C-alpha cells in the first residue's frame, strides 16, 4: 500500500498524480477504520484529504508553514508527517492530540483548537519573517464556518491593508459544527456559482470571436465591461476590494488542479485567498449525509454508521426542559453559536423557529445580541460550550452584567471534557465568571437539579450562569429539593469533616463520605448549588462544628469553589481550620478519558479517600 511508504512530505513529492489519488483513497479507508474505534473528528478530515495532499506536495514543511484553523482537520497532515501509526491512539491519554501540537512535530507550526485564529497567526508569522529577512511561505487553512468569526474578518482586513505575502486557503464545505447560517455563507454560495459563470463566459468569448469582421471588436468592448460584470456576477470582488487576490472557486478534490493553483500562488508577492470547495465527510456515505453527526464522533459501526452514545445527556435534558418552558413563556428566546446540535437546541429550533437564533461562530455577537434582547424585556437563553465562553468574556462583563440584564447563560461542556484536551477543557468558567459583579452562578448535581435550576433562572431577573458537564449523570442519583436563592443543600450530616462540593463533583463527595463512614469518620456533605452568592450561613455553621474542610470541584484550583471557601474562612476570622482542596492544578490539562485525568490529578474517588484518611490519621 502507498500509505505505508509515506512518512513525510518528501515521500509524498515522489508520487505521481495517479499514486496520489490512490493514496487519498487509502487515507480515507484508514481514517474511517481508525476513528470508528477511537472516536474523533471524522467528517472534517475526510473532506480535506486531497487538499492536504496537494498542499504538502507543493510546500516544503517544516520550512514553509501551514496553520490549520481550529485544527480538528489535521489528521491527514499527521498521517503524512510520520504519525500514521500513532493515529490509532489519537486523543487517548498519553498519546497524540487531535489538534496540531508543536511539541509533536516540527511540521505543526502553531497550536490551534478554537476557530478563526489562523489568519491572525499567519499574518504575525509573515511580519516576523519579513523583519528577519527570511524566505518561506505561510499558508492559513480556514473553513467557511470559521470565516464567520469576527477575529477572522478583522485579520482579513489587516492582511489586505499591509499586503504581506501569504496564502489563505478558504476550505468551503458549507459547514462548521452545525450547518452554516450567515451572511458570509450567502456570499460563498454566490461564489460557488462563479465557476459556472466562468465556463459560460469562456464559451461566449469563443462564439463572439468566431463572428466574421466584428467578432474581435465585440470581444474588446466586452472586455472593457469586465469589471462591471464582475461586480454583478462575481462576489469574489469583496475579497479583491479589501486587498486580497482572489482565486477560485477550485474543486477541493482535484489534486492536480489544486497543485497547479498552489504553485502559481507561491509566486505572487501579495496576499492570496484561494477558495476551495470540498465535501465534508467525503468517501463515507453516512458522514456525507449527516456531517454534523460525524463532526466529533464517538466510536461507531462502519457498516451501519451507528454511533455509540448515551441516550440522555445534560445537553438533551437542557434542550427538552427549555422547550417545555418556552411553551408557556413566550418571552424565552434561545441563542447559540454554531452548536445547535451539540448543545441540545435542535428540537427548540424546530418547535420555536421564530425564537431561535444560531449566529454562527460568533460568541461575542451572541452575548451582546442576548443583552439587546434582554434589554427589551425578553428572556434570552444562551447555550455555548465552556471553553468558547472565553471568547465572549468582555461581552458578559460589559454588555450583560454592568447593566444587570436578565440573560441566562448555559455553560455546556463544563469541567473536564477529556479527549479534546487543553483548548476544550471547561476548567476555568467557575473562576472567570465568579469575579464579575451582579452575576449568579449555579451548578447542578444531576439532571433533575438542572431542570430545577433552569426553571429558577428563567424567573430571577439577573444575569445567571448554569454550568454542567458533558455527557450523563455520575454516581448515585439523589433527589433534589426546590432551588432557593443563595441556599446550599445539606445532603449528609456529621461531626468530623465538612465536605463541600459543587455540580458534577457532588456525587463524588457523597461516595467519599459513604466510604469514610465505614471508618467511623462522619461528614457533613454540602451541595453548594450556588457558587455565587455563597450560602455563608450553612458553610460557616458546618466549618465551626467540624474544624476540617474538604472542597471538591471540576475546575482549576484558583478562583473557584476552593478560593471562595478559603476567602470565607479568612473574612470571618475562623481560626484553627484545616482545609484541603481537590481540583485541577494551575496548568493546562492534556487530553485523555475523564477518569484517566481524574486519577492522574488525584480527583478520583480512591485518591481522595486515601488522602483524607492520611490527613485525619485514620489509616
């Protein structure tokens, strides 16, 4: 097989076009076989096989730089560049990442994970290259979904104004995570029609030139009108007008055509945007038909396409409950940022189309849009992944919380999410939301409590954050009492230790207390529910009684529950208190299964129990 002989782009360059076509087929088969077992980003990688082969045939890595926007489509690049066998354990603990990582290979020139960053990074490299008087090519590969992000548009504007030599590959597959819905998508739809226009225009030229006597004169007149015709028929002039040379659209699955264009682009001393049209999921029927289902996919059956997954998740519970609430409350509006399916809002989008807005990859806009809706008395519910709320932090502060607006911010994928690694772990949200005035922060211990908190959040006239994890419930499912403002829930009573936990870690606290009871260590177990405002009375009463405090959270150790409790102890002059906190350390947490990462960072049940027994001298 050809794939077994390609370990770097030098090997790739030795192949002829027929061999490269065969290699593309082999890579697709390899990806489908491998990802069906490991899970991962399938559809996006199947769509860029020929594009990656063409890029790495023309450019010289690692001297030349290719930056993959988002980076989830870099599996093909990894296969070509020496990591073919390592792909078999991609995204697994201790093995290679599903995103570009400079520590893995010198052909990975920039770490990515979130969208819309590649053009800015590529321009920065171009500036550094020119200042150092070096000579190499820089390519940014960005999808049409990522191009809706404001940062990408800001970067395009800057690229056009300073005219640095660089190449932008616009990989247009009409998708981000969910199907694109945006003005930019409308522009690209028109651009896709350009090829039809160009073909018809060439035929028209031949016909006119063949007219006796006046044919060539008519051609000259038409040529004079070319710019006007471009304005009318070719929206690619948008890119031309901001200072980029536009080429395309190009068939993203034709290796020979792609290589020809890339070689020409290398010789252009100005910024070039090459519009490449690809099909997401190409080569696997199920991924072609429903690419959003195979965006970030769990292990699946190749023959049937059936994906292994739990039927009920926090996301689906949130979506169903919001639909129920919206039925009786016409003021509820749902907003998301290109993650309708992932956040559980698909059903809402069908039932209440006029009250649903998917703004594309534009978290900043989503949050200020919500502020505007709330300002006029409606109740916007914004559902975004924890790691992507980081992108709209200023809007939460400036547009929502300074005005104390009733926006419900649902934070999906909070805590450790596992296999996507550093850029996607939701380990900072408790910390960065907590320092904002006017905000209320809730975290449910189970599905029932999420429903109760959503009901409560719709009624309270303040900015509200509800954060919950990826996937389903953990541990023993406990009944939930009604939500009361700033009131914690005491789940167990004891005299030796106060175990204070929040959200996903409450079930862990119950399990810890149950095991310790067998060693005659009696614990208060407090489900905080509210990180802000804290139930200070309940906490202080428990701490004064036990003098020993344990906090457990799936957040970084700095700024979240642990910090809140320590500040409370200091501010209330509580003396002779022992406190031990269990949380993720002050570092970026790598990829791996959640239980593997919990074990490494001593957040698993046994590690916590063993540590507590040592602390209280009950070996």
